[in-house]
C-alpha cells in the first residue's frame, strides 16, 4: 500500500507554506515514483470556522489511521476572543494527546550558507547537525499535586516533577532508535544530583541502553552543564534526550544556535504502529505569523524540512530526505533568501512561492 499522509495546513501562513510542500510531494510522485496518498483537512481556526471546533472527530480519526500527519500552524488574532475550550491551539493539543506523542524531536542543523546568522562563531556551528528529544507528555508540566494553595497565612504554588519508569523507557527508546539512524550517540540530560526523578531517569536510560542498544554510545550530563556545552561546542552531540522541562529550554537554546524561526522543523513521535514506524506528527516550530500572513513573505523551509523529517522517520526514505535537504542547502548557497533570512544591509527577498520553486528546480537538477 502507498504511504499515507494527512495534511492539516491550519491558519495564517500555514496554508501558504503547505502549498510549497504540496508541490514537493507532487514532484516525488511524478519524478521519483513515490505515490503518497495525501488527504487534506482543517485544523485550528479554520476548523472552528467550518465546524465550531478546532479539530473535528472525523479529522482526529483520520490522523490516527495515516502513516504521518503534517501540520502547518494554528491560531491568529481573530480567534483570541474564543473560549479556551475551542481555541485553535486546542486542536493541536488534542492531536498530540490522543495520538500519545511523547517524544518531541527538535533538530538543530546548520546550513553552511546561514552560518553567519548564528550568534555563535562560525566554526562552532558550521556543519552542526544535532537532535534534541524532549519528553512531551509527562513531567513537571503535568504532575500532581499542582495548584496554588493556602498554607498558614500565605499562598504556595506547587508543581510536581513525576516520571514513571515506563515513561522514561519509551522516550529513551525513541532516542536510541533515532541515534541508530544518525550518528549512533545518545547523551541523556537530567539533574540526578538534586532530583529523585533525575536519579530514576539516569538509571532507566542506562538500563535500556545496556540491554537493548549496546551498539549505541551513551553518556549522561547534568542539564545545566549540558546548556553550557551546547553553546561551547555543540558538535560534540548527536542525539540528546531529556525531560519535558529541560527539553523545553534546551531545544529553544539549540534551535537558536542556527538562526531563523522560518528554518526550524519538528516532529512528535508516539508508540510504534503495526508497520514498526512510530505514530507521528510533523510541523514547523513557528506559528501562524499573522503579521506577514497573506503577503507571500513566509519562508516555507521549516515546513519543507518537516516533510523531510517525515520522509526519514515515517517512510524510511532517508536518501530522499537527504536529497530534499540537499536541495534546500543548494538554494541557500545560491543566495536565495526570503525576507526573514536577509541581513539588515539588504538585497532583494524572494516570495514564498519563489523559494518553493527554487527548491524544486534544485531537486530537478539532482
Ligand atoms: P510566530 O511563530 O507565528 O511568529 C513570530 C515571528 O516570526 C513573527 O514576526 C513572524 O512573522 C516570524 N515568522 C514565523 N514564521 C515565519 C516564517 N515561516 N517565515 C518568515 N517569518 C516567520 O509566533 P507568534 O507571533 O508568537 O504567534 C502567532 C500566532 O501563532 C498565535 O496565534 C500563536 O498562538 C500561534 N502559534 C502557533 C503555533 C503552532 O501552530 N504550533 C506555535 C506558535 C505560535
Ligand atoms: Mg518553549
């Protein structure tokens, strides 16, 4: 059967960047004979406008049945007044929760032509290609008890960091599996020096490594030291696996080693399906960018690279993913830039469509 993909363009620049991905999907069908079975549906504000809910039950069911979901972005000022229960973000949260996507993958990859964009020295980031795996469904953002309580004559704010062995084990497996497809190295980060959950985290990751992935090189680092090492010499890492809170901070830090929000893809993975591949949702890190929506200015690369991640991690098409990433690299090397990739001194930016076309032309040339 053909690989199946559900596309949810969403709101704002979501549909604009997704249109460029559609062209690339069509190219893979026409030129590489890879016929994706693509369906498209509404999410976020667009779904609310049509159905009064940010994610229709039918869409949820479809998301559960396909090999991968590719999402643009949700939200916008028009929907800010809505009740929390029907806000666009709730559509995305429902997808993540019901698909049980517990491993959030955030690559930090430096395209040589953009190395000047980094706030770090060029030699520190040139050629960088690392992956942060953040646990996404547990930890201190979800643990009970939580709340603001009264204690004596003052209030106390409480959150609880809580991880079960199975929650740690499953995200560790996601990281080891990824490492096998990349540089074969995992560094696990926690604060085992001051946190019980960190002690358990380290122990479980070590056990999964020893028993199931002895071929993958495993190291451990305290998360604060990890933050320092990420800015000092990020190329020492391949895959970093960490909890929800530390992953939130470290993935934002790592992302900015390499530049613009318009360049950053992500994936959220869950348990393996019958075909052995994980449940998966791919999406750019950026939002719906209402300030530039409808103007043809959006950079489609983050969404295109999210599709490249789908090729690699959901469809076992690593060589095709390399091909697509190579086309992006080549276009950037030619100096083709959307507005978000321009330095202050100028030059003339290309439109969303022109960037997509330039990438297609490079694909054609390979
Ligand atoms: P944003 O990521 O949409 O925009 C931040 C800034 O980056 C803006 O100046 C925007 O123009 C620029 N930008 C973002 N993506 C770009 C691209 N591909 N090309 C060129 N420039 C780009 O974040 P913001 O402004 O905080 O949120 C806007 C809306 O998006 C809100 O409704 C928010 O809730 C929603 N949002 C949705 C997310 C999602 O769907 N996963 C994630 C983050 C925000
Ligand atoms: Mg964050």
